[in-house]
């Protein structure tokens, strides 16, 4: 929750009736509203509490945090405000082990939380017929840090180690290096490598060369040991490459030792108050990506994940096997499943909602971005101020080099979070860009026989300042800070519902995007929510290799622009329709009304100018005009089956959701 700004702003919005609810409705809403933060950091928790916010200690990846949060919810003003013993005995004032019908959360919100969960990178071999749900078909990619003995000795002396203690530590680390890596170098594959390389090549060089070789896509290195031995012996291209890599690594790793995890962590802990010395240590250490067999404990944690995504992994395997790739690369956060367990505990038997906001994409999109480059581990390093990088090695292209000294993040797999909910009987209500949470048009609804009219809300007000942050909220990234962030991994929202006995009406009336490519909207002529080539190649026919032969640099660049613009304009389309309905009511998007506008140039020009007045500064005249015209033509035709531009589909679907099914928008608009 950071400084608690989101919590503070939300509470102020409720207390001041910023949405403009009817007074009677607002009073009931404000009386029922409770906002509690669960925070792991003591420093941040203290900061949040200093702002008058309720914040309790807890770990989002443990159900052990459930009771403390429920206790905080039960300690509301209504239960502690002088009602005496009777209030404490009331069911809504009791803190139980799990949420109950009377005492529990209704909504759990996480904002940039999931990307803080520890990621695990997995490698799935595509040779033969691997069993997707068997851990024997997978490897986990880990980090190994190496340093020369001389550098380590100097560092230990600076840290105050005596001569004997320093030599004892070096001897211990050398023993661990020999026991671990020489055991690997003396396997059947390692012995085969030793026949191909110079005598006295180090165990580190042999094992690291094999792990590096598997990411050379042109070689198609197999996973099975007998196939690998045969390739090393018979394939001169592979054996020549292997010798070159091993010779280089043997030079680089001369007199080096590998640091066990506990030793590396201990050294970093001791160096945290000596930044200059820590920077020197980071320069001295080499970090290697190293695939290993999955442990029994990790296998048990991931059993549900293998089963939940089996069909998606099988589809990806077929695609990449056809392109000649040796493996798939995927990232999973085991903590996500534990987090959903915690939310399930907090919501209780009467159900509720879980809203997640974060950078990310769906399962297959992220898998494509990792699998095309085996060295890519899914870690993104955002722009870092120059002064923070002073003295550090180059880290942007390889984050482990500066781990602990720079900010980094990973993109969230929203499909996996939804799958964790679905295996508990939850349903996915909405997934898509964050700005689709906003509805500027009024929402009318009836609950339990009572009618309500909820006013709309917009980040961009009529005379609002179009800052780069406002542009980012609405999905306009073309002219932002130039960091090159891919559109399809931009900020998303995922709304899950733990159902109660009666299914609740969706609070979001805009088209949800797909979490599985098998569910891609057939209306979309292309899918801007994923990696362009991963969508374009299958659309060219069954032969993937044939599609690649047609791919020129010009086509590739054009696809990049088309998919990036498609991602942005699909969001703009929803905003245009929402604005029209808010301004003129549902009649403004009826086929007959739209057809009349298109038939009369004067009416079209009036509407175009109205839209440009609202959105022109942000999106530009050409984009607003083209997208608006495309939406109106689609609405006027009434066509729903024929594939077209995604923005036209999104505009048509937004009009239907607002004004037909489920509906709720006003027939007549209001002046904004």
C-alpha cells in the first residue's frame, strides 16, 4: 500500500461524496464503508497509520494473516464506539478464523502487489512427447554467482575476517563448488563434453557451457541425456560451438568459486551499509542462469499450475515445436495461489470481489515474450536516475548484476490469478486495461426492489489537464517517456468474484478482454493484446515456417505499429462510446440514429468536433476521426459476425453493454 495514498484518497472520496450520490444513498454507503490496509513493512505501516489509516501487519502470501485483518475489520467504530458489551457480542463485531456472513471483507483490492511476489522461471523441453503435468519434463532456472578467490579473499579481509577465517571460508566455498559442479561435470553428458574440450577444463566451465548452449536456438539442443550425448559426439556444429563457449568460460572463471546462496546473502547483508564496497563486489561477481531439476517441494507447489494450464502449454508447445524451438520458457509466482487462499478466507461464505491492478498480460502473451529468447527471464528494469547508478556495473540488460541496488519488476500473469480463483469456484468478471474501470455515463440499477442512479466519473474532466499520467491512464502511450514499454504489458485490471447464492450484477459495463487465446473475440481481425508475431504467424495458415519466409523487415515494423495502435485505439473506442452515452443517452448509439448521422455530413461534422473537443488533445485529430467513424459504421450496419478492427468491435460491444444487455445507462444524457 506504500504511503497509503490510494487508501486516503478513496476514503476522502467516500466521506465527501465526491461521486455525487443521492444523500440518502450516500449516508448508508458512508456508514457501511470500512477500509483496512494489510502491510508487511513496519516502516510503511507506521507511515500509513500516521495519516489516520487503519493498517495491520500481514503477509499477502499467507492465510495466517486472515485473522488479524478480520480482527481489524471487526474493530470498527460501530463496534468500539461506546455500545458496550452488547456490541462486542454482536456477530458483526466478532473476529473469527475466517470471514462470516456478518463479519468479513466485501472487496479485496491489490494495487501493484502481485509483481512483488517471488517469480520462478521454468523451462519445458519440446523434444519427444513430454508429459506437461510431470515435473520430470521441467527445469527451474536459477542464479549462480561466481567470484575469483583473490577478490573474495580481499573482500573478506576488508570486512574484518582474520587470515584463518578468510582462508577457512574460501576453503569451504571451494569445497562446495567442487562437490556441486564437478558432480555435474562427471555425469554421462559432462564426460562426453570432457572428450571434446581441453584437458584441465574447470567443472564450472563445463557445466555453465552446457546451460548456455541450450539457449542457442539455431542448435536445437535436446533435453534428454542420450540425445545430448549423441549430438555432442556426432554434430560438428554443436561440438565446435561447445568448445568455443567452454574455452571462453574457462578463461573467465579461472580461479573462480561459486558462492552458495547463504554465503552470498551473508556477504550482501554485511555490505549493505558500505555502498562503495558493495558496488566493487557487484563488479567482481559474475552471475549465470543455470537450469536444474525441479525439487520435490517445488513440484508439489506447482502441481495445480501444471494442470490448470495444461491445454495452454500444449498449444504453445505445438507452435514453438513447429518453429524449431527446443523449449518453452515460462514464469510463475507460487505466492499467487496462496494469496487467493487468503482472499477466500477474508471474503467468507457470502462472497465478494477481488480487484487486482498491475502491469501484465495473459499467460500466452507472456510465454511468447519469454520463449523467443531463452536468456530473457521476464524481469523488467524501469528507468533509473543516473545518480543511483553511479559506481554500479551496467544492469539494464542483466538485472542480477545489481540485484538489491536497483528497482525491478516482472509482468503479472492475470490468467494464472484467474485460474487460482476458478479452482475455488470463483468466476472472472472482467479483465482489461485499467481505464475500463471508469464509467462517465450514469448507471441505473435495481437491487432488492430499490432503484439507484450512480453518477459517472472521469479522470479527464471537461477542463482537465492532459498530463502524461492522464494519457497513461487512458492507454495513450505513443508520446510518453520513450522507455519502449510494450503496449500489451501495460496496466490492467482483473476483477474476480467469489460467488454468493445470488450472482451479483457486474459493476463493469465494458467489454472484457480474453485471458486465453482460444477465447479471442472472433470479431477481432487481429489480437493487439499479445506479441504481434505470435498472433500474426498462426493467422497466415498452418505452416509456421512458410509464414516466416514471408516476413520482411517492412512487414515486421508495420505489424509493430499496427498492434501498438490497435491496443491503444481499442481503449479509445470504449471511451468515445461512453462519452456519447453520457452526453446524449443511449439513443445516440442506436443504429438508426447513427445511420442518420453518417448520411448527413453536417451532423457528422458536429459530432466529430464534439469528440475532438474532448479527446483531440490527447489522441490527435486523425485518430479520433478514424476511430469514431469506424465505430459508427459498425453500429449502423448492425453487423456482429464479420471480423474487423478491434476498436470497432469494442465500440459496438460497449454500446450493447451500456444500453442493451445488461444495460443500465440512461436513455437521455446529461450535459457534462
